C-alpha cells in the first residue's frame, strides 16, 4: 500500500485552502532518489485573484499598524523559524538537494533577516528639510506601494522569499507570494511560521503552481503595484515588460557568469578553496556562483593542479549526509541543461580536465547527479565563456596580466558578482574600480552576500535596483513630500 504524502495548501486571507483548479496538485520530488516528499496546489488564475483581493482588503489596516507592532510579529516569526530549524532545513535538502549544513545555514539566515527587518519598524521613515518659508514645516515620509507580488526561485527557498517579504511587510505592504515549484513545500513551512507569529489575515498570501499561470497573473494583475522577482533572465524580461505595460514598479535579480581572477601573487591555496566553495557549493546552483576562473599564466599550472586535486577528492551523494560535498542538481531539466553545456564546451574546443559525466556509482543512479567539472582552454567567445550554466562546471581561462583578466571578466552580458585574489593593493583597487559587477569581493569567493548590505547586479544581471539592508526601502516604498504651513 502506497504511503499517503502530505498535501500543502495555499494560504489566502488567513486560511489554508485548496485550489479551485480541477487539475488539483503538483508533487515535490526528492532529486536524490526521485521519491515524492509531498504535494502542493496547482493553482489557477482565480486563486491569484482571491489572494490579491485579500491583500487589497488588508492593506489599509496593515498600513495603520505601528512599525513597532509590525516588528514584533517579525521577531516572533524569527523565534518560530529558529525553533523549527532542523525540520525546515531537512525539508529544504529533501526538496531541492542542498547540503544539510548549507540548508541549516540558510534557515538561520532567514531568522537573522526577520530580526533585522523587525528592527526596521523602529527606524526613521523620512527627513525634515528646511523650507524656503521660515514659518512652514517641510518633511518627507515613506509610504508603502500597497499590494506587492513576490516571485522567488528554488535555490534559496528560505532566504530569498524572506529577504523580499520581510521588508515588504515591515514597510506596510501586503503580499502575494509565489514560490518556485521545486521549493514550494519549504516555502509553505516558512509561511506557517508567519501565520503562527500572528500575521493578520490578508497581509501575506501564498499561492503555489505553474509560472505560466500563477506567475503570469501576478505580472498582469492591475491591483499589484510592485513585483519583486529573482530567477532567469528570460522570465525576468517577461516580468519587466508586463510591469512596464501597466505602470507597476518592478525589481529583477537575474543571472550571473561570475569571474574569479587569480593574480600571480595570490595565495593559491586560498584561491582554490574559494573556487571550490564558490563554484561547487549548492552544486553551483547560485546566481553568485563562481563560473569563470581567470588565472595569471605565471601561476596557472600550479593553480590548475591544486584545483583538480581538490575537485577529484569531492564526495558526491545525498545532501542529508554531512560528508557529502556535492549533492544532486534540483531536477531532471536542470541536469539535462548542465550536460548540454558540457557537451557544447567539448564541441567548441575546450579541454575537459575532470568530470563531465553523470557518476557511475550504482548508488547514485536514481538521482540527478553530475560530476564536478573543470574545462580549460576556454575562450571568452565560447558558449561556456558567456552563458550561465547554473551547475558545478568551472571554466579556466589563462591571462598575461590582471588588466587582461579584468577585460575578459567584463566581456559578458552579466554583472552580478566578481572576485580577485591578490596581495597587491594596486591590483585590488584597479579591480574594484574597473570591474562591472554589483558585488565586488577581494580575497573572498564570488558567492555569498551580507543580509544588511545592498545586493544586486549590473548590466543583464538586474534591473539596477538593490535588495537587502536599508536598500530594500527604496523599492518597497514611495517618498511623500509634505509642506505644512500653520
């Protein structure tokens, strides 16, 4: 007899409910073994309409709640999320494969995000400005957009929804949230924490399902005044066009093809460590993951030898096992995409140093695994030199100088994250000045962002808006200027 899996519902107007769609539910699949871990709603446009209606009805009363009171709810949600860390991290790993220690770290980051934005409820929302009339008072205040739509990806199913929802909530907006299908169950548990913390009905609404239905309706709904999206460039452009067409505010965080430059004076052991962590962490499924490793010719062979040695020692397996270095990719489509880029690199003349296949271990045949892969002799105009793989594939590129490395690093449509390893201050500051990226790191891996610092990319990586920290206020509010004469 087949064991019944739990069915996760939508959360609309303070109640958990099933979709109105006759097609019913979708399934969460463990990428390690393809087992079903639960099911969730395959929602319809009408479900989105109901969520927006609830959010619109709640926005006036929620705006009137004091910042301190809003913050208290987020503080309580943080405590609840922290108490459920083990459970939610395990669900995260089972749902999208992330190593369990990374999953725990992400859940803890969600706790910190909630606490940070809880504090925002007690911070200033405007400034007093000297008026030309000495008897008048002129000041600014920030006001919420109203109903905002949030569309998040599967690779950070706790942190990214919270770094969007928490500021939206604390600044007085109400939310309609669609998670990625491959992370919908983890996202549902995050919403449970907000519900238990006492979020008023209609303030946060949660609708799962297909992007072509749920996401599309969020983009086109006239009552949604702002859309915050993280995901692929292709879908990001659809969000932008839809928002512009009806005058809604939008925020996009999209892809990256992130370079790590290794200068000839770099600490090679540290550079290799950062390359492994940045390139293979979460199986390379991070928008800030290291993708291109641009190495000075004087240290190229030594760096390559060390990198290959460390890569060959990595253990592939179930993310629930702490000894696992490289868990599976999130789903079959992602696996096929990675294998396509590997084949394309071979066709275009890049040299495969290691990896490049699905592992032959019989214990791994039931999951979406791929070996950690390194190519050399990669040219900037190759597909592997230009397009985001979103998997554990590194492209080694040899250069004669830091200046040449920066030129190659910038020869790309993306501009999200970039790093350099050097002991030379002049090299470091030249890199900081000339690199075209929103996140610039010196002697650190490309992946990883601080929750209280602005985050976002340049060029094709974002809409030039920034998330996290106080920068989130710029998107989720509008400035109202007040001139008051007695």
